[in-house]
C-alpha cells in the first residue's frame, strides 16, 4: 500500500501562497518534494524528510530548512531545570534574530534576504562560534550538551533562511495551521479510503484558506453554499467564490454602501 500523509503547504510572505495551492494535500513524501518551491521542505527534523533528501534519486532537489523555535525550545527546557547561564545566553541571542524578523516581516523575499545577510548572518555565526566553544567543556551526560548538539547537527538547515527570503526561520505558521488536523487525527483514521482523505483535505483547505484571508470560515462557507445552491453564482463564475475574491467583493460592497 502506498502510505500517504496530509501535508500543509503555506507561504507566509508572498500572497501567491495564500492565493495558490490549497494548504492541505494528501500526498506521499516523494510527490511532496516536486510541489515545494525550489524543492524546499520546512521540517522540525522529521526523519522521513531527511531520508528523502538523502535519496540518490532526489539528489540536489530538496533543501531541508529546520525550525529555529524547536532548537530554542531545548535551551528553554535546560534553563528552566538548571538555570544555566549559557542556555539563557542562547535564548537571548535567538531573540535578537527574531527582533530582526519582526522588523522585516511583510517585505519582499529579496529585501528579507538582504537584511538577513547584513544583520542576521553575523548573529548566527557568532552563536555558532559560542556553541562550539562551550561544547568542549561540558559533560556528555548533561542536558545542555544535547541542546547544543541538536543545534549544531542541524546548522545548515537552521540557517537556510539566511540565503532565501522565502523561507521562514521556523515552522510556527504551519504548526498553527495544522493544529486542528493534529487534534482530530484519530477521527481521520475513519476517513474510509484515499478518496475520503482527499475530501477531508479539501474541506480543511477551504476552512484554513478562509482563516488565512482573515475571514470567518462559517460565515464564508454559508454564503458560498447559498450562492452555489441558489444559482446566484453560475458555474463559470465559481472563481469569484475563492476566499480572496469573495473577500474583495464583500469589501467593495461595504465601500459602495458607505
């Protein structure tokens, strides 16, 4: 049996991603690689992605971008349990990276890359140097060394966002988006077959695309279904009901009334 998964694909800094493919797809991992921009896969270190990237047949086609928040989380745990000064230092250094991200959010990919190269890259290089310097003097049994090793072993993927303005430093956006899927994953076991999984992905895409466009999913779907059932929107006009077009039309109606 060809095992498939529900994948979430969102581009946070380019409207084409919100207005492009549906956020949720039912795919196998090999098909996923051909759908990602530039073959990039944002991952928290899931072994299946690493295996796929290492496949000789996929050589050079996939770039893994790891989640900086997950790396930071390890140091947060260490600091909470041991009050480690170095763990606190790493957390502060990563906070400086996110201060830059907050400032450049919403800019184009080229502008984000330029800012990251000029400001963030030196911060990350300094962080790496500190990790290496501190590592040698720590017991291999400590929780801190595990946090350091996790970060250094994934350094290339953790810094992939420095060279590509389309990449986020973390997977938070997708995690927030896919949380409802994860919460209801046991229910999905009863989707019946692949067709049921596809239907589930379509419905999830409709709901989440509405959210991504700042809409109330229930109000949006109620209006869309009423327009389709009543015939108010013809078959050749269905594109008008896509979330971003529907939103623009409602806003135009409000402006006309005002």
